[in-house]
C-alpha cells in the first residue's frame, strides 16, 4: 500500500491569512463558512463571510496508515467516497446536513452520527490540524500518527470549537475499515425497556453500533467481522431489515431526514446519563433517542420543561434547531457554563483570537 | 533553598503530618522513573482531600511558590521532577475508588488509584479499563491523565484521552472545575482534550471518570517470526491494510527476542530476526475469522513461521516475554535509555534501518521492542553510565533517533511525555509560533505560571541554544544519513 493519488485541489492559505490579518486590524467580525450546511447550529453570527470552500483537496491518504489529511474546504462527500473506495470510513459517521458540507465544518461542528455510541466522538479521531488564528497566524498541531503526546493536544480541542478559536485549514483524521458484516433489527418496545435492553447488551459486549428509538419502535445496528453477528442477533430480537432498508434508515437518522425530524421545531438535543434517560423522556411527548438514550431529541417543548428535565436527570440540553420563524435568538442555545469555566473559555479564546473577530457569539453570547 | 515561614505554617495547619519539609523525608521524592534527573524537593505535600489540594494550591499561589503534581512517580520523562523552590504535590493518598457502575459503563476514581486497580474493581462486572501502560501495577490514573498514557492495546482501544469521560481539575487559582461529563460530552470547548496529556502544567487532576469496557468474549494471540526486520515491518502495514484492527500488534527485534527469551523463557524462536505478537479479540466467531485472515496476510508477507497460542496459559507466556522485555534488555548492559518516537507505519523499516546505522556510528547497542501497530518505537539504547562519555553518547544517539522520527513525519514522544527529557527535541518538532501558542495556552489556565514550570514545552531561548548545538555549518549531524 502507498499514498493514494488525489486531485491537487487549491491552496488558499496565503489569501485567507491576509484576509484575516486585515480583519483583525480593522476589528471586523468574520463568519467562517465551509459549505454553510450547519448555519442553523449554534447562535447566529453577524460578520463578513470568510469562505473556506475554495481551500480544498486531499493532501495525503494511505489506507495502511488509517489516516487521511485534507484541506478544510474538501467536501465531506468526496472524502467519504474516497475512503469507501478503499474499504474505509470516518468512524464517527458525521451528519452532513447538505451536499456541500466540508471537512472543516464537520470537525468544527463536532457532530457525530449513530456510530458515536460505539466508536466515540469526532474528537477521538482528530490526529492533527492546521489552524488560521484570529490574528492571521498559521499554526500546526498534532500530526498524522496514532500516538502523539508532544505539546498540548490543541487539534482535539478544535473539534467542536465552532470556529471561535480559528479557521481550520487542514485536518488529519484517523479512519477505520468498514465492518465486514452489519445487521439492523427493528422491534416494538417502549422507551424505558429499550434503554434497559440496549444498556444490558452493551455491557455484555454485544457490538451495537447504532440505536434509534422513535414512536415506540427501536432500530438497532450490530456490526462485526461477519459470522459472529448471527450469534448475538437474538439478544436484541425483532425483525431483520434488508441491507438497503437498513442503510436508508441509518442515513435518515444521521441526516435528520427521518419522519421524526420533519416538523420537529424547535428541536432540542439532550445529552443524558444512561440511568436517568428513560425517566427523563417520559416528561415529553415528541421524543426520539439515539446512542442507547445518551442522545435524546425533544421537540414542541418549552425551555422551562427542558431545564426541569436536565435539572433532575443530569446531562445538558442544546437548542439544536430553532423555530424557522424565529430569525434571531436572544438566549443561549448551549447550556450555560459555570462562571470560572466561562472565564477560562474567554482566556483560551484570547490565545487564538485576541481581537475576538472569529465567529463571535456562535457558541456563547460573549465569547 | 529557604522555605517561607508563613507558607510553612499555613501548609502545616492544612496538612499536619501530611507535610514533609526535612531533607531526609523529602529526598525519597527527588525523581520519577527518569532517574538520570534528580532534584530533592524543599516541600512535599500529601493531601488526603480535594479541599486540602485547593488550600495548598491557593497558599502556594499567594506565596508564588511553584507546584509540581506527582502520582506514583513512574513517569519516564521527568514530568514529576521537583523544581527549585517548589512544592511537590503528591496525590498518592487520594486513592479511593469512588464508584464503579457497570450499567453506566464507568468508574469514578481519585487520581492516586493505580491503573490496574480500576480494572480489578471492574472485573467482577465483566468489565475493564482499556489503557494498560507497562507500569500499570504501580502507575496512577492521575498520572495517566497527565501523560495521556497508552499501552499495548491503543490501536483498537485508544489512549487515555479516548477512555476518560470527565475530570475534576483544581486550577492554580484554587478553582475546582469539571471538564467533560459521564456521557463524555459537555457544553463549551473541549478543554478536557487539552488537559489530558498536559503533564501537570494546566491544573491538578483530583478526580477522573473513566469509561469501562466489557472484557472481550474471546482473545487469541498469534506469534509470527521473520528472518528479516524489514519484512516484519512491512507485515504490520499489510495486516492493517487488510482491514484487520488487532487489539495489540507488537514487534521485537533479535536482541530484544533473545533478551526476553533468556529472561522469561517464553518460547520465542531464537533464530528469528524479528517477531510480531498479534492479539485478536471480540466475538468468538469473528475472532476465528480474523485470525484466519491475519495468518494468510502474515504468511503472504513472508513470515518464517506463524503460530497461535494453544490456550490461555501459552498466551500469557508469549505475552510475558514482551511485557518483561525492558527489564530483560536491562540485563544486557548496566544502563539503558528508552526512546518513544512515533512514525507513520510505512516508514518503520526505514527508520529501524537508520537506528541500526546510528548504533554502529555511536558504538552503542540497541534493542527494539515496540507498539508496531501504532508506529510507536521504543528503541532501548544500551550503555554504561560508569564509562566516561557513554551517557552523553546515549543521549546524543537518542536525540538523533527522535530527529529521524520527526523527519519521517512523526513525533518525539508517543506516550511517555516530554517532561524535562525531550525539551530539546520538541524544538525540532514545533516552530516558534506553535511553541509560543503552547506557552500562551498554559497562561490561560495558569496566569502566574506556577504549575510544573519549565516542563513539557521548551522556551524559545532554549530552542535557539538547541539549534546552535545541533546544527554545525548549516548541516545536521550525520548528514550522510538519508533523511525523509
């Protein structure tokens, strides 16, 4: 095996850095945009557009290394297609929310799909990053190797940072082979029983790589090298979906095109501890959950009720999609931080964006 | 160095007998496992509660006294080496396992709990804690967080950063922060990722929530012998390219094989130039399937022999050679110096060849036993510190190996940390802009710069000296060696 040849792409580092330096001096806020597919996520940003889409191209990919390095503007779809040609994939199964989604936006948003429950978040697969800071510095952190403890792990810090520390220029991600076998099961079950079933199965080492519950129906995905799967299928029970039905179900969950999400506005995302998730979800009518209950979706519900749920159940809530009618948002969309932690966020932001011009307010009003 | 009397009184009232200030008592803490560097601390604090840690840190902050946190002192890079005029904060008495919950798949422990104790506490529930550094009997979970420790199962199960859900951190201001959560997610920036592996420079970890995994239903170990190091290195990439992710994929060269066999009688083929230990785990039928495919790949790559451990007893004997390789190699010479660079796997054969060339040039033997699946090299340089100039020669040899790792697109430390040991090589890996950003990030957490000062990140001045030392007439040492 060796490096895979890929189209050269386009390097806009110099122009982007020049643009950011000028904006920094003029204190002009910038809204960092890849494919603009996740504009709904986080708080709205008022600022001039800093477009990363033109800064694209796969730089290095050697399947035997399990690493891909690409410029931030590279289309997520292109990366996934390239990996698929070599029997590999992004382990965290990121949602794209649109064909133009980019690698940089995917990492900056830090969102993961159904497989997160088994394989972990975006952060776990970030090996290195090149960052354009708010004052126009170009910094490289991490690298392309599996184990690397030289210097602070800034590249992982950038996963989910929503562009408030800088614009990603390049990212190196660990990738994994596609599992040789996959089974998807569907059965009717109420929410609490489903959470108990999934928790018990996970604890016994059943290779669950996705779960989605909505309207009394549970879908479970198991993956493995193949023959072993049939032994564990009965521990979940229910009907086996054929390959294409299974693929389209998980795609609809990941991309939120499943009927549950169709009119779910505002849509709240709750991150819940396994032991309280079931009880918490009884408090709402329009509920779906993934990750064995650790990620729940609630809609048509007041903020006060959400607050009550997270106060009693633990975890935290995010206003994931606002009501389409509401153009701006006055409050926060992410759960508030304790004062000392917010202070630390401000201090970290100043390290990378001293003038505070990059995606101001995207994460929190004054950050 | 004289300790401020007011500080001594303050700490004494907080800690009572948990404060050591006499040279006789403090000398036991003069170094960690990097014993070439020693500095007896002026003060040693042994707190038994989180509140005490906060009080100690606040007192030190007021008196501008540096604080160095220490777990079990098993670190290999001098991260817990005391600093002049500072206090050594020993967390070994914060050693309670607060909670083990199989249903939530987690354990909540204090930082002084040993790595192995977590797995032992989880075992009755059929679960374990995945990171398994070789010092796992003794090393502490807090120390693992500070170093982002690895082990032999990282390729499949990740490093500490992949297995820690949350930490409680005392900042140098004495604030208690929670980073992460039991679901592994928290609002805001991913500061937990920055803290893991920060070598005690950003805060003092006082509680850790780790993820527990179910013990795999079936484990098999395969041993492949090669009569050529390069072919063995090739095989590593081939296994992974075939879509197989072994739980462990370890390589040993001839000197390491012979030393391990002499030490542990583990049944290694003594005529082999290199061997691979490949562990496969998972569902029973899947393991059978992967084992078969792995064997095919290894035979196709030219393995001289491939065998699978017959039973748990043979498996543990085959592992024992690998696990005792460091002490085994230690018997070959009065001293050894363990390196820790990581490189892309495709350069394994080339870098191993470079190490062999350097070994001849420096007239020092080297044994290689390492995490091949991760590309994480552990060359053990053999020397005799009693012989004039050998320590210096070993250190120069080691620095050259790290240069070769950086040149191959790798890193100067995969899992042992920078500490005081690799400050020089850090200058090769990072530019001044990145180093300046690291220093700024530290000050965001620790504005007074009192936590473990001088470790992990070199000053720009030191890098200027390091460059002057290593580059003569614009040429790197050993410029006749190929660099890539």
